[in-house]
């Protein structure tokens, strides 16, 4: 013990009690922050739920209603995983760990999530394509998301209103 306490003092310049207090606080902060994103059991559930999925080439679906888009939420592994921004539908199947069942952004799949992305929100009331009332800065955030999606994912269709 004497050797360890001497080494702690020599290497860190801290007393052993200060060193172990800082170490404990660091572990606590680490665990707290990481648990805010994806809990280990959710990560395991997402891996299990998505293990049967076979990644296919994106297929153009054309014009669909918001109601029809909901069936592409990842619950059916035979269908692609789709998400819309500003009415434009993207195939996000290649990021199934994020948008698929059990993933941290699973609630965005099968929907136009424009408002939620602009507001950086997970509130179910914000999972809509309605961007009415958003500030200029929120619209800029949404535009950044749209640029990211156009660079990373294939656009496969667009949302049309029911007629």
C-alpha cells in the first residue's frame, strides 16, 4: 500500500484520497453520460432485432402518403427502413442500428421527422413534417440535416397528401 500511495503522489501530485475521489467521480460521470445515449440492454435488443435484416440496394418507392410511410419503420424486416426530411424520403437501412427497432433514433423511422430534427427533439409531438413556426436558426439546423441525408442516403421518394 505504501508503494502504491507513493507512486500516486509521485505520478499525479495528488494525495491518495484526492486521486481515488477524482477516479470515482470520473467513473460516475462516465457511466451517467453513456447511459443517456443507449443503455446496454437497449443496444443488445437493437442488435438482436436487426440481426435478421438483410441489406438490399435502395428501391425507388415514388410518391407515398405519410400513412403509407409508417409501414417502413423497421418492424417488417422484408421492407427497407425509410425516413423523410421536408417531404423527401430516404432509405436509411444502412444505419439500421440507429434508426431500426431498439435504436436510439427508432422513433424517427417511417415518418417525416423534420420538426424533431430542427428542434433536436425526441418528443413524439415533434415527429412531424410540419415546420411551421420554426425560427431561422432551427430551419438552418434542419437544412444541415437535409444536407447530411442527401450525402449519406439515397432519396427513394416523396410524401404526397392523401387525395
